[in-house]
C-alpha cells in the first residue's frame, strides 16, 4: 500500500496531553521542525479534554495559546501502531496511513484508569470515572442522572464535582483507601499550595455529597443496563439505585509504545534519565508513563523532554528543582492510593475478567502466569491487547505482563499490508483479528 | 456549563434518528439512543467503559465500516451508526 504521507521531523511528539504539549512548545522554540500527534480528534489529552474550548482551566488556556501558530505541525486522529525500523513510526488515521520519520522522539502517552473486575462490572452504564467524564465532555447529557462515584484516587473528587456542576446527582463517593492514609495525604498537601486551593474548591463544590473512605463497590445490578450498585460502607453493605456507576481505581501508565521501541520499563514505569531520555538514545518520555504525578509533573517533565530533545540542555536543567518537588507529590499519590488486598476478592467465579474474550475469573485462577493464561484462555488476546485485563490480573494474581508485539494497536489490514519489509510482523498473530 | 448552546446535528443509530450537539462523539449518540455498543463473545450487551480509545468496548459500525471505536470519532450529519459490531 502506498503511504498517504511521509514526513520527517527533528522532534516528533506522540501524545497531546499536558506533557506532549509542553514538550512540543519548548522544542519549537529552537526553530526545529516539530510535530505533535494524538489519536483523539482533539488535543488536550484526558485531563484537558474540552478545556481548550471551555476556557475554564487557566493553565490549559495558557498552554493552548503557546501551542498556537505554525511552529508545531499538529496531527489529530492519528494512532501510532508500529515502528518498522528505527527512526520511523507508522500512524493510522480514519482513512489514511502516515509514515513519521524523526530524529528525536518524545513519548507522552499518558495514563488510563485501572479497572478491577467485580460482579456486574460489564453492564452498560458501569464506566470508568474518567470514562464517564470523557463522555459528558463529549456531549453526553448527565443532568438529573444519579451517578455513584467509586474506586480510588484524587480524580474521583474532581470528576464528581464536574458531574455535579453539569447537573448530575451524586449519592455517594466511595474511596477504597483507609481514612488514616487520606488524613496523612491531607497534611502533606501543605507543601503544595496549588493542590490545597484545588482541594478547597472541590470541597465547596461537593458540599452535601457523602465522601466515604474504606468503601468500594461489591456488585452492580441490572438486566440490559445498570439499575443499582451494592457498596461496602464501614463494613456494611448498602444498595444504591443509580443510572451510572463511575468507577476507576487510580491510574496505570500507557507504556506499550515505549516497550515496543525497546525502552526499559521497570515497576510499570518507563525508566528515564535526568533529561527524560529513555534507555533508547533520542527517545524521551514524559508525564504519566514515567510516574503517575498529575498535570504539574507532566508539564515540567514535558518541558524538560522537549528542551533536551532540541538540544537545549541548559534550559532543561533549570527545571530540575521544580520536577523534584512534583515527583515528591507523585510518590505521595502512590502511597496514599495503593490498592488494599481485600479488592482481590471482589470477583466471583463467573465474573468476567477479560472483557474482549469474556474470560471468567474461574478459568484464570488455575494459571500461574499471564503468558500461560493468554495461551490457554485467550485472556488479553482481544482487541484491547490486555490494556484492561493486564493491570487487573497484575493486581489479582501478581502476573507480569508479557512483552509487547507489533502492531501496538489493532490496525487495518490495508495498513498492515504496507509493511512487507517487516518480517517479524508478518509472522506475528494479529491481536484482535483483522480489525 | 457550555457558554452558548452548541449547534445540533442528526445521525441515525440502528436506523432511528438521534440528535446530538455538534462535537459529540459517536459513543454519545449511541448512549443517547439507549443502545449498547456491541454484543460480547458470550452475548452480553456492552457499552463504553474507558471513553478514551483503550478498551474497545464501544466498537460500532459507522457508514458500513465495522469495528470503529465510537468514543474517538465525532458525529457528522447523516452518519449511519449500527451497533452490530
């Protein structure tokens, strides 16, 4: 297949959330050719989804304005799925295939929510907390709907406040972390004035909404769609009627592309040096893939990566102090929202763990590794390629995820047909069939 | 809260017209229509989970092309969406 476009960039940035935008903006200050690529139809990533249009988030608006102008080539709706050779990435759009050549690469691939299986979690209207927020930001009417918000992490509060602002009724917010850890988290916030301001604002917006620690969903109920949720609250069960369950257990980084390129990933995070460079020369990574730390850390890491990729190391060095402070916050998040072991026993034997292939918990229990489970049950072999059940089984069974194979996302047959140069790909099974 | 009412447009979901605001994703149109996006291997109805193109639960057919991730595609006037996969 003839590629629709073939271009070279001095600095190619994948992922247009805060880290990627910061990297592209700072790299472009050096008059290099810079491109910013994202698979979504709009920029902003997950955390700034819709913020460029609404103008409510001053930080987002500031970076949006810095990104304006012709210095950065912006490619929306392009999903990178393969590296046929070093220095070349292939990306698929709705109807096209682009070959993106680079001298320096910044991977700012963000994070996704961690989902844990429990009975009923596959019912329609049981969604990720961030997932439901993304849908509402994308036009889903939520006014008058009852939404139970559950799981773990600071985003639960921000999402509940957002949904309430848009007319949803929030009967309860369930946080799995124990009070003792949340209180410690609260006292440590003293070192982060901006976070305190955010917390106070959220407290105001969520006045009257019960926030319960030591609490998590036990089951979701309904026929064709959700009608109620059983939660565990202070050791007692309670059934709450609702239209949606917005449930995410903090975040896991997206590191598949880094793994594909051979970057060292350890403990779930991409390993980087002081300049955000990975173990592969000229390949940088910034934001959540190197540690879940939120917008501030993403912005400073993105800037360092962009400056370093452009060769402006002196300016990058000036940001090391700011990054150190932001990383301390990332460690605090890790400690506070660590998952409690009780969550490992939420599934019943019949609970689906792999949603793509409908593999139940009982079939997985008997296996000793991710690889064995994949081969025997097809767990993780569907189109999501284990992005949902991988982190879940890692928590449930302490399995380590397998190596990543190309294509890193399911690609169209005609896109793959253009890759005759790559023998490995030709001999790899296509995850998810021929989508 | 949107500052001004966004323009509306119409798509069809399984043949029935659905009005969405301009800028809405196809996943939103399917949700407004009250439809599940796909039927799982064992026959369960499934809807959007992650909202960000990761989980593949929101796959639908758009204008005859199967397996489109509806959460990452914006509605266009007259688009024909089918929830058969």
